[in-house]
């Protein structure tokens, strides 16, 4: 190597060394630390953070010299939560018809306005402890990807977004009742699949738009059409060849069975599942994202929709069915991932609304730590990011939150009592009773 080469290498080394030296070091003292991989709580642990990564997990009293200390010894420290089913670029009143509101959004709301509104909703997740979300369509022409990129580059605040882009579906998407001569509008919201070859090409189109995951509609009720098994297989095989996962919206048992046979990685909703389908999902380790709501939420939704306050028998029937399905799925060994699917205006922020899923799972009989694992480690594993998010361990991103209370004896209130949120090493919420200090 000549002198110029040595000079260049030396400058690069000094630049890297200088950059590393400038990284902020933080030490978080945790009263209790949730180990999401082992699904257990550990006492008196410390988290050493350099820059945006976790350097090591230590004894809580083993504080490195010269670091900023964040004392969370009175709280339970968790990995940042993950909501695995969101629609931040879509919102409607409970009383509104989905199809009519969708058409209004597509024709009367600009992409810029829709994205700005979506940015506000996305930010609300961050302050509820969700440092990552999986956004699954109903987001126009890849506006979710643009929003993700804006957050990643620091233009706006928000959670990590794993974006699917347009949902792939059969004719009509999920927007029902549209006259034949206006079907082209649906193409703004959905990628309509025409045949097997078109299915493969749709994946390539999404890949070129830099999506993180592929979402399909195995059924698109209340429209009557659905993707064929061959079309879904083509999507799955093509997506997998590029390292992308495929998750399927499926309501009926038949559409879920078909999607699982086609090789999808996950099922969203899965409302009407028979035991045989759950057994198949367990065998293939296909993830289930049960998008549940609590009884209180459903009663409020019923009220906002303008229904009679005494007409709630259907709510109990619905909740009992969901509880039965969730219990069977867990007993059969189907991996459960937490996802809210809340896009209705409920007079609270979208992030607050999404946390209702924790109450729903708890009311359905899930154990508190199992719920936490479903919204951290298992969700991250579903996204193939279990070494980076949803965990507190060396080399993972410093996505860390703290809650006040007892998770085992008072789960719902405790998980709702977020006092501290750090994402990527940056503090976004600090409601601590104690100040930060330097060791």
C-alpha cells in the first residue's frame, strides 16, 4: 500500500474511532427486567447502552464509570412493545360504512393529508410503549412505506414501521358495492391479482417499493371473490425467494385452511376456525394474530355506532366465540402474536385504543407474561427481527419501556401505566419520579 493509501486508511480509522467515542453511554437500573425470550421477570438487573444498541446486561449495581444512569429500580422494565396489526393511514367513525368511507378517502383526501394524519396516529403508539408496529395496508399507494422512511430518517417521530404496502386481493378488494365502471379506484388501495403470473409480478412490484412484509386477502368478505390456492402459492413462493414473509387476512375457516396450505407465515383475524385448522397451523407453526377487543370497548363501539344500548347480546356471543378460539389455539400450540386492528375513532388516541387488545387477551384467559411475550419476542420472531427488537439483550436496539405496578397481580392497569419510553437509544417519554444522574 502506498503512502496515500495509508493516509486514507488512517483517516477512516480516526473517523470511526471518533464516531464511536462520541456515542452516548447510558445505564438503566431495572427493579424488575422482563426477559421476553425466557418469558420471566428478573430482579435487580442493569442495561448498559451505547448509542442505539444494548451493550450488555449486568447486575444492577455494576454501573460502568462515566455513564448516565437512569434509575428505574422502582419499575418493571420491558422491551418496546409491538402492535402487529395496525392501519395508521386509515380511520373511520363507528357509524360509517367501510366501503363508502374508503371511497371517500380515496377520492376526496389527498395523499399528503392522509400521510400527515397517519403520522400523528403513528406517533401516538410511541407514547403508549409501542416502539414498533406492523402496518398492514389500507394505506393508499405505498404511503405506509413513505411514512416509515420519514420516521427512519428522523423527519418525524414515531415507532419502527414494518410496512406491507397495498394488500393483495382478488377482484374488488374489501371495498364492496362499487359499480363496475368505478372499479379502477379500488386499485389505489389494493393490488388486485388477476392470475398466477400476475401474483408473482405483484410481489416483485412490492419488492421494488421496498416493503417489509406481504399481506394478502385470502377472503375479502363481504365481497364474494377470493384468491385461489395457486395464486396464494405463487405469492408465497415468490415472496419467500426474496426473503419476505406473507401474512393473510382470513375470516372463514375455509379461507384460513387454504392460506395455510398455500404456505403463508401468518393468519390475521382467523375468526371462524375449526379444530382441524388450528391443528394444521400448530403443525406448520403458522402465527395467529387474533385482533380482539374487550367487552368495554365493544359496548362503547356499539354506542358510537348508534345501536340501542340494550342490544348487546351479540357482544357476549362474539366474545365467547373469540375466547373459545383463542384458548384452543394456545392449547394446540399455535404461536400467538398481539395485534389490535383498531382503526375506529374512539375519542382517544390510536395508540391508546390499540392497548385495549391487552385487556381483551387478559379477559379471554391469557396469562399476563404470555400476553407480554406475544407483543414482544414472538411478534419480533414473526417479523424475523428477534435479535433486534422485542428483546433486551446485547446487540438489540435500545427500545426499552418501563411500567409502574405489578404485572402479575394487576396486569391491565400496570401495562397501561407507561412511565418511560426509549426507542433506538433516544428517550421519548420520561415521567419518572426520580431524576437522571451521572455515575
